[in-house]
C-alpha cells in the first residue's frame, strides 16, 4: 500500500518566528500558523473556524523565515505531519502533531512585511534540510515546559 504525508497550508503567523540552533549548529525556527475556514451553516448563517498549527522549519528556510516573517504575515507552507511524543512532568504520555515545513512561500505584498527588510525572497525550496533529520531533529520533541499544550 502506498503512503503519502503531504500538507499544504495558507495562513497567517500567530507569533514571530523563534530562531534557535541545534548543538551541531543547524538553524531551526518555530512559529504558529492560523488558518481560517469559512462555512455556511444549515441556518444560512456564515461561520468562521480557525485552526492553529505549529510549524517547524530547518536550515536556510529557518533563517529566511526568522529574518523576513513576522506575526500576522501570510505564508504558504508545504510540508509533512510529524507526531511528537514525550512524557509530561506528571508521568502522562503527551503527543502533539506539528508540520515540518519543506517549502515556504511568503504571500502578500512586500509592504506587508511589518517593518522587516522589503526585498525578501518569495520562496525557499526544500533541499536545505540535512538528511540526518529524516528520523527527527536533534532537539527536544516536546514544547518548553512540557505540559503547557494549548489543546
């Protein structure tokens, strides 16, 4: 049976990217993405739901995102789902789905960069992610603080 793990998301950043480096020096950044979904209910009213997704970018993409993206900026992310699992402080098993970005494209006009440099590249292709991350990064899987997961 064939397998496919591919995600395409368009949304707005919920917070500025946080650039860090692994012990081996590889850049990694994380940020939240809000995706709005509009629908019409049976009563004819229009409803809007928002889905919040955590995004992780590696290598050059992480540096570009940190330099040119900011809270509120629209972006397209192409990537794959990854399930992070860890044990909470109370001993409970915790898990969380995140998207590992493989391609990023900034959307909107260059003036939408919220004060960042105006000549940002519009897309960063895959291929910069080191192959030793295929089975997962060498940073902690769980969020800082363990149990503080907003779901």
